[in-house]
């Protein structure tokens, strides 16, 4: 039974081939898993279908949890992102508006925008910011099947902020390997520093092109942000894809790779052997979202 003062939330990660939903009860910094389920997505649909969402809800209900609301993930390949040079915040300039205008140069339409201030570093221009944007039209399309299924959508959140929440507090590079894309994130504590989505385009995740893109990105990030020179490297995602990415990184760099689940969770007895591992981290991060934060669509 959920007691007074408990925070219960559901995070739904939208992968290319599956939905993963996790219900968490939070008491302070402590997380207890109430339910966790995965359902296969209908192929060749840009967003989940109503049937996909209903399957996931029914799987959670079979575990005794009836979701009423959720935080869902914004597909990384639909996010606009850029590092932009803008006036300092102390100038009073509308930084979020200006960042949105920069993103609109490549992505038309209204955007939900969030901006992080970037620290100074080697070769960095003054007053650089990391900006991400999610089109309102894409958000409405994504929400539609969840709303039809009777869920209230509390927020649409990028995987980047979900993983920032649950991958540690040090400088870290996080690579999330899927079947259709590879995402690279960089963090320093609670600050998001960098995001890149690499489309696989039917290539192997360790093909020459992808390897060059990954190593070039890592070299750029390490040079741009000196605090990341000794960063932890965390590899998440599809187990087979993550294995290949880890092998590639070990070959290219003299570094250790973290592959285990980074979030401490308590499971009910019947879920302890469920196989919940690192690929569930985005859904866990979404469910761990505080009640009031700034990143939402």
C-alpha cells in the first residue's frame, strides 16, 4: 500500500522495438520497484500504436499496478540539439528564446527548448550553451496513443536528463546502444554537457563509420571539457549492441567500461530474478523524475 508522503511515478522508455515501463515508489533518495514490464512495439510505426501502449499497461496491471499517469521519453532522433554561442545570462538576454531561434534554423515549427550553461574550457568560446528542442507537433503525435489509452502524461523528457539522474555524480560519458542508433552523452555532476545521436542506417554498431564517429566525438568532448579527461565510461542499451560498443572502446582507449545497473533499487521478491539490467536505466531515470523539474514538453 502506498503511504502518505510516498511519491509513486511511472517512466516509459520508447525504444525502436519495445516499450519498457517502470513504476517506482520514492521515499527520499530510496527507490522501490512496484512493477516493471516490457512490450514489443508494432514494426514500422514512427510512434507507438494504441495497441502497443495497451499491451504495456496490461502487463503492468498483471503485476498488480494500474498506471494512471507517466513520464515518457522523447525519441532521441527527433530532438534538435546544438552547442550555441549566445550573450551571457547576466546581460538579461532571453537565452532560451535565442537558443530556440538557433535550433529553428534546422528544425521548423514550435519547439519545447531547454538550455544548459556550459563551463569554460580549452578552445571554448565565451558563453556557450547546450540547447535541445523537441517539436510540439512531434510531442502531440507521441502523446496521442498514451492519452487514448487513458494515461495522463506528466512530461515528455529526453533520455539525456533521465540518464543524468541515475548514472552517478562524477564526470562521465554514457553511451546508450540501440538497434537503430547510438546515443552519446557527457555529464559533469548534475550538469549535462553534450549530446549526440548517431544513426546506424542498417550498419553494425562497430562499423568503420560509426567507430570514427564515436572516437571523434569522445576526443572532442575530452578536449572541450577538461573535467572529463578522467571520466567514467558507462555503456548501456541492448546487450548485444552494448557488448560490441564496449569491445570497440576497449580497443581504442585504455579505459575501464562500466556495464552494470547504476541505480540502487529494491525489488519485490517476485521481481528479483526478472533480468532488469542496464537497458532499463532510461525508464528508471524517467520514473525517478522529481515532481517539479524544468525539462518537459
